[in-house]
C-alpha cells in the first residue's frame, strides 16, 4: 500500500500545488513510483508538467465510481516515474462538490480509492493536491491521507486562516473518531512556505512554529522551510521540478538543497541520498537562453 500524503489548506495561494508538484518530482527522481491526484477543480496541478499520455478519464471518474482508480484514469507525465490523475471537470466547477454532498459516504470515497484500488499497488507514494477552500473534496482527501501537509505562508492572514479554517475542518471531520479510532484523518504537519528575508516574515514564522506545536490535530511543524525564491516560479514556467532548475549544491537555500531536505524529513529512509538531475536527458531550461 502506498504512503498517502494530502497537501491541504483552507486558504488559497499558500503554495499547495507548487509543493505537491515539486515533492512529487524529487521523489520520482529518487526512483520512487509516484502518483499525484489533482483534487482541485481548478486544474493547476494537471497543467504543471507536460502530459505525454493522457488517459480518457480522471478525477471525476474516480469520485463518481464511489472511490475506484482504474488504468483509464491514470495519465503519464513527462517526469519519468510520475503519473497523475487529472482534474477533468469542465465548465461547472461545483459538480463534484454537489455530487459528494449527496453521499453519506462522502468522507471515505477517496480513502477507498487509495486503499482498495489494485492498480495503486505499483506506487510507493500518492500525493493529493486540494482546493484552497473548505469543501467536500478537501475533506475526503484529508480522510484518505496517512499524513497531511499544510503549507502556511509567514503572514498573519495565513496563520489566522490555518487556525480558523484548516484546524476547524479537521475538528469537524474527526468528530467520529471519539467513537471509532479508525475514522480519523491523517496526521497533520505544518510546512512554513515562501519565507522571505524580512525580519517580520522571520518573526511570524517563529510565532507559527511556537504557537501551533501541540495544537489539537497538529503532529508537528516541519524543520524544512521553503524560502520565497524566483526559482519556484521559473521552474513552474518551464514545467520542470524545481530541484532540476536550481541545481546549486552546498548552497543552503537553493531549491536542490531545500527539496532534498524536505524529502529526507518526510521519508527518513532517503536521508543523505542525492538524486542526480544533471545527467538526466532533459536539458537545463536556462541553457541557450
């Protein structure tokens, strides 16, 4: 059974999709078989990497089947070892939310998909990107996950939204756990993301670290911090994982070093193992520019 990680926050614009795509990219370069699920009906993750083989179906089929992933829902990206279940809702972006609201089993549909679909046995990791607002898709993703990573930007609005939105969502969906411990969401880890060099940003980051450790449903605050850096936007523009774009080694906050630290923290068995993106067939997107 794969390790399932949901990237979730009730606030938009906190780097959920960027984190999902870049974590998936480096894990694939470690040699893992990785599946990402675009659980946001605004299909940013679906557009992040080039699709080299597009499946006829995607997220809609998985959800409306009541939680079943089949081969005809899995597309292949240009990153070797990285597949995707695309967000494929066209026009009405509330169709899946409305459909889920009518289901008594709505919290468990994605859990069934990742735990009972035989096709997923070939993957070691499943990453689920989610929408930037409270909704049924985000709730069912949180219930499916072994771990939830919640990026927080070091600003007061993001911190307040985490306390009043993300934690409130987890309280509501974990209400049944008092009666049945199996009906519990994944462990929640905070990831400080887009940290800039300002004193204010650093102070708020420290406040987040102190304040949320020990809060209900918060398993911990990750030691890895994602800095605010142009490389993350540039890599997305070039549709490559950021550790392949910013390859500087032994530079503390280079994307290469940061993404390795994040992978090592989440998967300790990878500790001090490095991927070698330099020898990949893909050319450096900056060469010849």
